[in-house]
C-alpha cells in the first residue's frame, strides 16, 4: 500500500478521534504551492521523499494551517519529523569557562557529532556525554533514510531504488530488490552527501536551498574540471574558491600547473595565455616560441583558456 494511502487512513482515524480535519493531518505529503501575492517570504517545507525540511520561498499568506509550508524549520520538523528530537537542531550550549566538561553536540548541517566544551550535560540541550549517545539520539534519527531505510520508505517507488552505502560512502542501486530508500542516485546524494568525506566524489548539485545563491565551484569527474555554478555552502561538492576545488579534486589537471610562461612573461613575439589559479582569471604572457604544448598551463587564446580552466557547469543542479 502506498505511503500516501497509509497517511490518509491514519489521518482519517486521528480526525475521527480528535476532531481534526484529515487533510490537515496529511499536509506533510503535500506539494507546496508558491501562491499569489507580491510579498515573497522565506518559509520551510517538508520533502517526504528525502525526509527533510528545506527552505521554501513563497507568496506570503495569512493561513498556513492546511499547507506544507512552515514559518521556521523548528515548526516543520516538529510537525513532519517528530521522530527527530528537537534538541538535535538546537544550537549547542555556550562555554562558561575553564570548569566546562568535554561534551559532544550534533551538527545537522554536516551530520556529524562534534566535540565541544560546555557546562554539564543538560538532557534538554544539544549536548551529550559521548559520541555514541549523540549518534544514537540525533544522527541516526535525523539521517535514518541514509543509514537504516525500511520497506515502507519505498512504497512510492516503482522499480529500482537506491541506497547509501556508509562503508563505500556512495549511493548505488539497492541489491536483491531490497528497499534503498531513494528513487534515484541524485536524491540519495542530495540527502546523504553530507556524510561523504571526499566531496570531490559527489555530483555537482545543490543539496540545500539558500536565500542568495552565490558563485561556487564543483568538481565534475566526467570532465576532470572544476566548474562554476550558482549554489550554497551546503557541505556538498561546492567550494567557495576555484583554487580550493582544483587543488583538492584535480591536482594533476593542467589548470593546476605552474604557468608555462618561461622566465620572463613580458618578453616575446607571441601573445599567449595561462590560468592564474590564485585570481581565477586567464592572463596574458609573451612567448619567444610560437608552439603551445597542449598539456601545460599555456593556451593559444584567452577563449581556449577560459573554456578549459573556467568552465560553467551545464548540468541539472537539482533545484
């Protein structure tokens, strides 16, 4: 039976018992609509296929009681992700001084339990005595779809499903017809990519939404290049600086090499170009020789340099 039908039956039962409207109980499965109006505001909406609340910009409305749009992330999680303790999304307690204890806090932006120093553990706050208790209470519930999917998670999927392999740190087809939790590798990476240590192995895609997408750089393993796109600082294959992307993900690429300009880049008969990785620009240089090897950081034209070392990503960012 499909997940939507189960939710509807449950909502109907709850409505009979509590007097609440059944549609109201089912809003977490609804697709949010932008609405009408000139004032666009920030909200949050629950994506049931990824089990996560995402930022959702929409036309301001006066009644939010029957739509899958919430005014803050806490309200969205409270309504649609009640299995995740609220404290897992709270800020960690502040340090009080040298008498603080070594504790652990959960960071939902990267799915990690991090060491902190804070006053003694408070069960109502995002602080734990051990990494194990932090992972059990917060990480394993927040990222359950990545770490422990069940058959019900695949009710809406027809055909092959995909799962996150925590050992290999990648997403792949679920074997033997078992439920992987995701309908595509793209969805799997979007939700579970924060758990991958080597971000260069991830596809270029926005795994969150942000108010003002900025110029970012992601590594495209198909082209072995770092490519520019508009995105967010979201713990995915997204680097703030092109240089960091090139050095971390494409160390042997010609764009990452020392400029092949010779001893004096100002003397020569022929104008050539090289990629300046520090400034992320293609700059000119003079060469005595006409030849361009083709496998060094030297290009015949500025356009050729930009096409190879300053490419723009042409794929789908998964908005």
